[in-house]
């Protein structure tokens, strides 16, 4: 078992609806066929594939023990011994500067976070990067550091209604704060209007 210190995120570079009706295991089998039959590798390059519907399946398992994360992969040159390679279904024709949502689903976002938690639990606080951070490639077609900084949306409180209420309070607060500046003028105008009415009534 090799010591894993880095998680490398990849794109599968396929259409979003590629094998959409197949199971993620069937997707893994198809990628395995590409990598073994067509490229002549020993096995699929990646430790795991995450499908558009958020389901995932293990990839390379040369010793057949069901432990995918320990394997030495074939996904990122110079990082295969210490790196774990995960690939997301989708990403065809993408650019390094694209956003996660341009190619992947919210279900994949959640699934990727779950994988990160699982891998961190086992290997500690390892480094997480996109393939494009160590190679002149678009892969995985989004900025992984940005993705990490955004955090897991499920662990954040729903902020939209609270923010709206906060904005309302802020507007009210601003009104109250502004009041001392305009209320003497308003009071003066009110007194003047009342005085005119009273004077007219007295005259008539
Ligand atoms: Zn890659």
C-alpha cells in the first residue's frame, strides 16, 4: 500500500449525457475497456468515477482487494504513487477556467465532497488539486481551489432569507439613523401648516 498525500481531480472528458442510462459501474467498465484495450494500460487509470447523477464506483484495483484508494494509478504524470485520481463524468470540450456547474451537477458536487471526507478520514488532511495544477491541461475543467473555498453547500446554513431579513433591518436602521437629520425640518413644516390653518380659522 502506497502512502497517499494528494488527491487529484480529473474530468472524464465525455458529453454530459454520455451513458446516462447506464450504471456508474457500467461507466467504469467502459473506461476500463478504453484504458486497457485501447491504450494498453494494466487497468483503468482512476481510483473512482463519479457519474452525473452523483453515484460512484471504484476503478483501479489491481490486487482485487476492493480497496481502490491504495492503488498506484495512471492519471497524473509524476503523482501516481502518492496521488489518488478521481474522475467526474462530463467535461467534454471544457476549459480550465470554466465553473464546476458548467459541466457537472449538484449531485456530483455533493458526491465529490463525500469522497473528500472519506479520503481525508483515512489519509489525513491531504492536498487536493486539479489535474491542471500539475499539468498543462484543462482537466478537470474547473478551478479545484475555488471549488474547495466555496465549501460544501450542505454544511452551510440557508443564508438567502436571513440575508434578506438582514437587509430589511439595515434599511430600517438607516432610516432611523437618518431621522435626526430630517425630523426638525419635517416638524417645522408641520408646525407651519398647523399655524396657517389655525390663523385662517381665526380670521374666518
Ligand atoms: Zn486529468
